[in-house]
C-alpha cells in the first residue's frame, strides 16, 4: 500500500488541479471528497475513468497518464488493473 498517504494525496491534488478546468468542477469536488474520506483507491480510479472518458484524449499528455499509473502502482492489483483499463480507453467511449 501507499507509504505516505499525505504525500500521495498531495500528488493527486496537484495532478487534479493541473488537469481539470472549471468545466470539470463537480468531478473535481468528488475526487477531493474521496481523498478527504480516505477513499484513495476510489479517487485514483475515478481520475483514471475521467481521463479515459475524455472526448479529446490528447488533452491529457502521456506523461500525465504515466503519473496516474504511478499513483496507482502501490494499490492492490484489482485497482491497478481498473486504472490501466480506464487509461487505455483513448476512444472517449
């Protein structure tokens, strides 16, 4: 599991702030609520789902996708699998 949740949460918050604009405010709020509630796996899966569902996948750079994968790397395998699947869907569907 994640070594330091405080540091991990900061990394997620920074990534969310850099990726999500005003049009994503409701989802941004949900993600931050998940973090406050200690639902770390749900937060990273939700972020990956949002990226996978984007109509314009190029909005999120390969480096940012790699950051999400790195953030998920310390979670159980089922979480990592869901994150990888969500990020692999670059069709926007």
